[in-house]
């Protein structure tokens, strides 16, 4: 049987039945460094259809479903081995050959790895199933697991996600909110994180607006130079003015880059910190719920509870650290804004010189007035955006520190 036939035979029309489970259930397992199961919660055993004794000591692929692309597990291991957490939609096989879907949140522990799984229900889940089906077809045509992993990342970019991290935090956030079981003591923290995300994206909008302003006036120094050439002696001063303007605007543009450089920009760093902070806090709530459920089990083992509790605390601390980071990055932004606003004043001086020249050339229809009006517009808009940006950065600093 070739792989294409296999896809058809494992499609929705086959004899396998989907096992559905209620949203409050969290299926937890832990493994050692090699992926051998060292702990399986009662709910995981129940849905998977295995007895605890059958899972303990078994490799985790015991629940592997053939519909899962190899590239996804390649990504799982690559990320976990790099010491980073991740989420993935996973289709698992039950002992009797049925299947169930989960969104798995996986992280590393001192001795191995932990996974807590919730029921997925969002549009992104439906979209992801289609991507997996395509990935599986491409694997059948010869993609290696590594190539398949890279293909998946490329697919995510085509879907508008900047990277795997952005996709996984979006997935967990969407499923978590859809599940609608936020822990009462974390409601305020989650609300603050959402506010921070909105503030950061507003700030990104303001910086984009400033950037577009730079784009629009980029040609003006050249226009001034052309004008200077056309007016010969009468426009000599315009050539110098143009050079000054160009140099000062370029310097300002460089400073703006410190705010939104895709790798090192303050806004980018704050955005990934807020996404990671929220993902970590959401994971910590899931492990906390799992811990409560395990404590109620008849055969509950103290060491398992301790492992889950320690893990939950570690995640909460990590989340808090990310927010402190946001707060401290936020502090640096008003300084950058102040320094940019000072430079706008400098540009204003150059623009004034233009005005003086324009006055001297009253009788010549030079087009200089149009240039001055566009520069004026750019200065006013940039100044307004910088003032707003600075205000929002201060709010970020306060909110980040308040959690
Ligand atoms: C903490 C943890 C949880 C895992 N959970 C699952 C799971 O639920 N289903 C699954 O198929 N693989 C899971 N895996 C991955 C398996 O170890 C394995 O890589 C995967 O089933 C693919 O097996 P294969 O490489 O032999 O094809 C998990 C791994 C870890 C570290």
C-alpha cells in the first residue's frame, strides 16, 4: 500500500472513531530524555485506552497515529532539545485503533519532558489539520523529516505567522480562551497581558506611521537639490540646506530603527516577551489544573504531585520574569522618543531656512512652497506620533511592573 492510499484510508470516511473528551480534562504525561513515559495521568490513560502499567516505561510513540507528519515530531524534538517549550496539535491513536486530537503543551523538566494536552476546537486547529494533510502528501513524495519541518514553517509564514513561536503562542491563546476556564486568581494577570499586547501593537502602528512619513519625504532633499540646480546662483543656499536635511533625517531614521528592527528592536523584543509571558502563564495554569486532578486520583504518588507543582511554580516565575523584562525595555523608549523629538526641532530649523529662501524668491514659481508644506506635515505628524509613543511606553512600563 503506498502512502497516498494510506492517507485516503485514514481520512474521515474510515472505520476509526474520534474519541472526544470534555474541555476540563487535561491529559498529562512525562517522559525521560529519550521520550520513554515515566508518568501518565489517569485522564491520559482513560482517553488513550491504556492501563497505567502499559504506558509506564513505554516509548511515547506508543500513541503515535500514522496521520501525524514526521516533520512535526522533528520540530517537537528539535525545540525541546534546544531547551525551549512548544505547543503542537497532535493526533493520537488509542489502544483499540480509534483516535483523538489534542493541543499539547510540551516543556522540559530536570529529568526529561512534560506534556499537558487540552481539547482543540478553534479555526486554527481546522486550518492546521489541512496543513498536516498537505505535509503528509509531500512526505509521501519524499520529503525528509527535516525538510518537512522546514516546509511546515514555510506554510506558517504563508498563513501570516512570523515564525513557529508566533504560531504556537497564537494556537495556545486561541484554545485557552475558547476553553473559557481561566483560573480566578490569574484573571487580572491575563487581562494585563492582553492590554500589554494591545499597547505594543498600537506602538508598532505609530512607528509604522513614522516610517511611512520618512518614506514620503525621502525624495524631498533631492527635489531641493534639483531646484537649487535650476535656480543656479539664486538657489545656491538650497543645496546646502538639502544636504543638512538629508543627513539629519538619515540619523533620525537610524534611531527609529532601534525601536522596530525585526531582530533587535525594542518593540519586537517586547512583543515576543509578552507572547512568551502569556504562553508560559497559560501553561502554568494547565499544569496547575492537572496537578489538582492528579491529587484526586486514588493511586496518587507524592513525587508526581511535587513534580507538577514545582513545574507550575517554575513557569509562573518565568512568566513574571518576562513581564519585568517588558517593563524595563519600555523604560528605554521615552528616552529614544525624546532624542528623536529633539532632532525634529533640528529639522524644523532647516525647514525654516527653506522658508527664508522661499521668501527671498517671492517672484519665482519654484515649487519650494510645496516642499515646505510636505516637510511641515511630516514634522507635525512625527512629533505627534512620538509623543503618543512615549505615553504608551510609560503605560507599558507601569502595567508590566504591576503583575
Ligand atoms: C513529553 C513528550 C510527549 C509526547 N507526546 C506524544 C504524543 O502524545 N503523541 C505522539 O505521537 N508522540 C508524542 N511524543 C513524541 C514521541 O516521543 C515520538 O517522537 C513520536 O511519536 C514520533 O515517533 P517516531 O519518531 O518513532 O515516528 C512526545 C514526546 C515527548 C518528549
